[in-house]
C-alpha cells in the first residue's frame, strides 16, 4: 500500500474547505489554522516543481505531462520518508489513452467531495472567467481539461458526470465520498467520515473544534483580512458565498434543464435533480 491520500474533487466543489478541516484536525491548533498555511501543508500533483526534473514544465506538451504523472506521483509519495502525503487533485480517476491519471500503486486512499452541478456551474463561471452558458458547456464536455500555466501543469477532468462517476463508483475500500451539501448541513457526519478514514474520529471534541475552525465563515473572514493565494484573477474572492441552492436565484429554467439533461444519472445518485425536473420529459 502507498502513502498518498488523494483529496479529490471537480473544481470549485469544496476541496479547499476539506483541506482546511484536515489541517485543523491533524494539527489541533488552539486558534483557527491560517489559510495561508494550506498550500505548503498539502501537496498538489499539478504543481510545476514536480515536473521540473523531467523538463521545463511550460514547454511540455499535454501528452508529455499526462505520461509523466505516474512517475511524478511516485516522487510525491517518496518525498516524505514516513507518514501520509495528502495530495490535492482535480483530475478524474481513470486512464487517458492508456496512461493512469493517478498512480494507484502509491495510493493509500482518497476523499472525494461532490457538489450539486447547479451550484458548481456558478463558481466555475466566476473562477474561469466564463459566462454561465459557457460554464454549462465546459462542464458537459467529455474532453475538458485545464492548460499549463505559471501555477499548474495541464489537467484532465472530463465532464462533471464522468468525473463524479470515476471517483464515486470505485470498489476501493479507502475512498470516502462526501457531499458538499452535507459539509454544510450535517458537518459532524460528513467530516466525521473523513476523521474516521484518518483514524482521528475517537476524540469528538477535536473533530468538533476542527469543524468550527474550518467553517466557511472563518475561511471567508481570513481571506478578506489577508487574501488567499489560490484566488483566481477572474474572481473577487476565492470563498464566494459557500451556500447551497444559489442556482435557484441565478439560473434560468432553460439553463437548469440543460444541466439536468446532461448530468441526470449522476445528479439522481446524489439527490440533486430539482423536483420539477424529475421526469426526463421535463429535463
């Protein structure tokens, strides 16, 4: 068994919130952990520094980046002599042209956060500088990926549905799936399952404190005060609203219908289909 625990999600689905909880849970600070500490505390498999031993990241082709991933993941796993390496990823779980997007040989487990695509689309639009309609198409495209830039090497996500299915329909016993909405409505259960995976669920006060110290309100307060390095230049804030069902006031019926039509199967699995769109003929 390997030592990487993947912290996985489709973009803008709660990955940073998850990392803030894990940081506060493990470090058990007396005050809320600083969001500025997160990038250095967790690894990210898309960071150019991991690819520099094999070439200049900005000059590597998409195919070269994909082919290097298994080797890079081995390097990440070997970067610490002992202990778990928590590693952020936005790639789907599977293969691309025969090359695995995640090296399962160095994998100890994963936490996957899934969020209602009706809300994700609003955050994706804001983060990537897209219109809502462009974001709808972005999330429905089976070939969606992100290009190499100064901050990250290229990634491959596929559509929202493909991404969700790839991580949540695995038989791997150490993949924990949590809904973003449950992180809000039932944090003790959602974050408790993460604490159990990490073997830190027995101390309920510690878990409760970690939940409090990583609340969305706390994260937002810190960003307003000090900024956050992961904020997109297209966005005013990284932590925007953090509420569920924003779509009800922001999407037209036609836009909701398009999203449901393209993602109905996975939305049904996670109870995301609005009542009026339950019937396929209304989708």
